[in-house]
C-alpha cells in the first residue's frame, strides 16, 4: 500500500460569502484496520486560519507541531497573526525543505484575510501551492471529493448553506472510500465566530 | 506473534502484553516482562524488535525520571506520551526504532489515560486499543464488550476473554501474558496468565543417563 494511503484521510475546504468551511473525516487506520474514530486532522492556527493535513498520520502530527511553533514565533516577533497567504507560503517552504525526504502529508490551508474575504489553497507533499476560488480537496478520497464538490458547490453561499454543502460532499465521498470516513467534523468560520459540528455518517 | 493491548476503566488503566521472547522459530523464554514501569504512575508496554524494545523503553524511562529529578515534579501522562512520540519521530528518518507501544498513566486531574503509539510515531489517545496480529481479533472483541468506566472485575473478564481469543485463534499464539495496572495507588503488576512455566534453575541433579561408552563393551 502506498505510504500516503497508510492511514486514510479526506479533507475539503470551501469558500462561501465572507466565510469558509473546512471539513475532514475522523478515521485513524493502519492499512485496513481502524484504530480510532476521533483523530484530529484540522488544526487551528489562529482564529481566522485553519490548516487541514491529510496523509501519513505521524507527519500530520509532526507538521502541525512545527507549524504551530513557527506561527507562535511569528506572533512573538511581529506581534500579530499571520495572514493566510503568508502562512501558505510558509507551509510550502517547509515542505520543500524536505524535497528529497518529504513529509507525506498534503495540507489544505483555509483562512480569512483581514478584510474578511476567504482564502483557500492546497499544496502537494513537496510544497507546490495551488490557490483556488471555490474549493480544495485532499486525501485518499480526493477523486471522489472533486466530483462531489464540483457538482454540489455554488458560489456565495452563506454559513448554513455552506455547512450543508460541504457536509454532504464529504459524506458522499468518504462512503466510496474504504479507508476514510467513520464520521466527520466541519468548522465554518465567519469573521465573528466559528461553528464546529461533528457529522455522523456510515460508521464503516 | 507479539500481542499488546490496553483499556481504560473506572479510575484505572490496564496494559496487557504477551511474555514470549522469540528468535526466529525458537522461543527463548516465556516470562519476558514487556511492560516497563516508567515512574510511580505510568506504564509503557512495548512490543517489536527486541533490541529496540529494551533500548528505547529504558531510554524513555531514564529520561522521564531525569525530568522529575531536574524539575522536582513528575511529567503528566500526556507529556510523557508526547515526549516518547517526539523521540520516535526524530529517529524515524534517521535510524528508526521498530517498536509499538501502549502508554498508560494516571494523573490527579485527568484520571486514567491510555495512548496508542505505533512504530512510525503516530500518537493517539484511546480508551481501548491493541497492536500486532492479536489486535485483529481483539479490537472487535473490545468494541463489542467494552463500556466506559468498567469496574476492575469486568475489565479483567474482558481481558481474559481477549487472551482466550488470542490463544485459541492465533496460529502461533503466545502462551503467557502479563497484566499491569495503573491507578491512583500507582503502577504495578496485577496478574499473569500462564499456560507454560519456564523451567527454573540448572538441569536436575539426578544421576545422568549412563552413556553406552561407560559400559564394558568387550566383545
């Protein structure tokens, strides 16, 4: 089995009207055996910036710790939070540092700019950034996710509708992928609040 | 076919491992204690490559104690688990340790906790978990019979069920198991489950069987 599909994962981020949503599945597996159904793949960097990491679970945890460290250092030096584009460049640079021995994870970065406009981007495991205006997906279920998002997505959705769309796209896709799923978690972020909901889908 | 599993109950956490030391097809001993007591309230059950198992677990134990001596307070279970994960992760891309671990501990504010830590340093807090071939049988058994906040008696019933399952269904199943517990009274050995006793001491002092050469074989 490929190293990036050792643990199984599924991630989506979508852009709405002055908000964004980021969602992931919750399965932690080892090949076909399921270890846990409450694994965290989406991490808060600051109130308006979230990163979701798919791929090998150990690298997800290592990347999260390193990025947290770098952002805290930035906060101490600059006395402010990192902007999403800056953070995306940081992630890309950190991944390319390990070009010939990479971290086997593919991050999705989602944040709100200072003016409230949402920002999403994804990179591959060696840091090739891809910006998008609508949605980005990552993980073992990515092919299904692309299809589901493409058909369900509409621009300028409000937070509630965006939550519905992203949840349905996630659940539909992970049901077609045996190594991701076992529930989901969705964060919908607006300039003033974050709404976090867990999804119960097919637990298999 | 090493087996390790653990579960969290009402105010305690259990870690169970097999106790066979195997080299290729030979069972060298059947009373090898694979659960290290890290400090007064922490257990580290380790399976995997024998050299790495002993080296790495002793290294972790000494460092946990060093922190306590240097700083005057012991590490929490979560901190110890994350420290162990960090050591494994640092070694992962240099000279990896092939060890799978279950870390159990009891903290005054948190109560009992159990961590799953596999050989590529994936760390996850769990209520019940297992590794190795035994886990293929045990995880579903625990899914069916485990409840939150089980009493010690019920937990031991579940552990015995699991051990029976491994013994009867795993092809080269280990004969003996050790169960260790950690609760507010500390980390300690709880019980063994033996089917084979290691022979102790030197060979019997009875007279050796007479060699054919000792007899007079004059024709």
